[in-house]
């Protein structure tokens, strides 16, 4: 989308973890500093005691209750290994199956995180316990800490998003699971649109500097380059701007103040006038150069 105003951004700019250049964006490889640990089960589920027992259906990779309700693990994505992205198997399902198969004695319960979708599946907060009186842990956080999945905000509120992002950051810093492999690629440079080649249709993390902002009556645009026909662009509905500003406001930002800022955005890549993403949930967007003191220039929002 053409910018509403001219924007000139330095090609070399200091960020929390190093220096950004067009060729090698340091923030692309650098994990966020973990937030103050928060128990994900308490942050994500208001009434975890209301969770119902479920069993894992290995064939469909879903969790099924005695009443027949079918849950999937909400707010995470399990990327397929590179060899399976172009193959026949769903790599995400295979990874989840393998993870649960390594814990055969775990007891599972689930709580709806949102409404049932058109396929009859309900996004759920899934809890796992040893069955010996131990505390149940949120499966999403466990998968993120193990590097089996990446955070994909869809239903998480602010505190829940903070907890799940912190769990992911632990895996990233420890190079656990997916974070220790060269494929599949998890993080892309928003400043280098050609880096998204082959990523269309996949859920990824992008980091880069917003060059300019644009808007129409119905849509807001975050432009990561000077030529919107080929550069990476993020769009959101104008009706969602208030929710995004509420999330950004926790850390001293507004959408209108993001020009020139280094951000992280996660979502499904589309090939539409260059690579693009749609911001549907405010927690998809985080500002990496935080205004708050004592955060070493990094932010969860």
C-alpha cells in the first residue's frame, strides 16, 4: 500500500540485540528476553478445574471427550519438517503424535478456548498431568518450551500471550527442538522480501523495521519497504485498530507511532503484491525496542 507520508529510515539501526542491516537482520536470529515467568495454566484458562478428560485420537491428531467433543491445541502451530512440507504427511500432526507417544502415562483434560469451527473442532486449552497427584501443566506451554511448536496467538489474552511467548523464548534461547534445526525455517527478515520465497501458506515469524504506515477507510497497512508491490506488508482491519492499540498501550506504544520501529509479526504468509500477513489478533504484533526502563530494549508488546 502506498505510504500516506514519505518515510526515510536508516539502513543501519541499533536494536536490542545488535545492528540491523538489509543483508543480515540481527533481530531475525535473536530471541526475545523471556518475560517474568507466569503460570500459563492460570493465565490462559480462567477455570482450569472445569476442564474435561480427553483422550488423544492418534489417527486425526485431536483430543476427544466422553461426550464426543473434539479439541485441537489452540494458539500454537507445529511446523512441518522441511522434508514433509513438500511430502504427503502433515508434519505438525506427526510431531504432536511423537511428543505424546513419548509420554504414554500422561492424563489429558481440555477446556474450550473459543467456539467450535466449521469442521466441528474446538480450540482448546489442553492440560497434561502425570496422574499421580501432580499439578496439571498447560500442554501449549510444554510444547513451546520443548521447541515442538511456535506461539500462534488466536484466543490468548494479554497475560496468557506473555506466558506463552516466554515459554517459546526459553526454547529459542536454548535452541531446543525446532529452534536448533536449520529447517523448517521459523524466523524471516521482514526487510528482505525474497527471503519469503516458498513460505506462502506457512505460519512464520517475521522481524524487521516498519518503513511507513498507510491507511484507507477500511484497512491499515504496515509497510516494511518503500515499494509496496514487492516488499513485505502487514494489513489489519480498521475496526481492529482499537484492540491493537490497547495491546500496544501496555508497553507505551500506539499503532500510529510504529513508523521506524523494529517489530515482530507472526502469521500465515500470503503472496499478494509481495509477501504479506494479516493481523487478526493483537498479540501477533510485538515491538522489539521497548520504551519501558529495565527491559534491555525488548518487549512482549
